C-alpha cells in the first residue's frame, strides 16, 4: 500500500472542493478532458471574471489543477492522480474492517498483565 497523503494535502484538497463552483470546474475538466482555457471555464458561471479566477487559483494552490500559461491566456488541466491519491487515501479510512485484516498485539493481553507491566516500569514489586 502506498504512503498515506499528508494531512496538509488532504486539508487543501477538501477545502478547495468545499465550494460548489470549484467542484463544477473539476467536473468540467474531468468530463471534457485535456486542457480547457480559462475563458471557456468562466463562461459556465454566472459570477464575475475575478471570482472565477479566484476559484481557479484555489484549485491550482491545492494541486487539483495545473496551469499552462501562454501569453495572456491560461489553460487548465485536472491532476487526476493527485485527486485519486488524496481522496482515495482518505476514503480508505472509512472502509469496513473485514476478517481478512488482523493486527498482532505487542502489549499485555489482560488487565493483570497491564498492571504488572506498569509496576515493572516503575520498579515496584509484583
């Protein structure tokens, strides 16, 4: 299993996806594929151009999209692997634990064993 995503990465992605407009951008990029120009993305929203660019910047800062700037235009591409790593890594935490998953215990198996261990650590007689 791969390394779990870092907490700041998880927080950044979830914060970015918390807004409906940004989730809409992700859906547009995922369904239309490839790169899409910022003007095309902005045309799908009722809000102003500065608001659209702020939403795109949040997605970029979270690593959800990559931007290729060409002169005055910007082209956005979805980072599917990052979304899979972050969201998939987080979703693994809510998977039910089945009988195939086992853990070996290294600690005491009973309260008596725990008491003896504590007493031993403190240098007390059993």
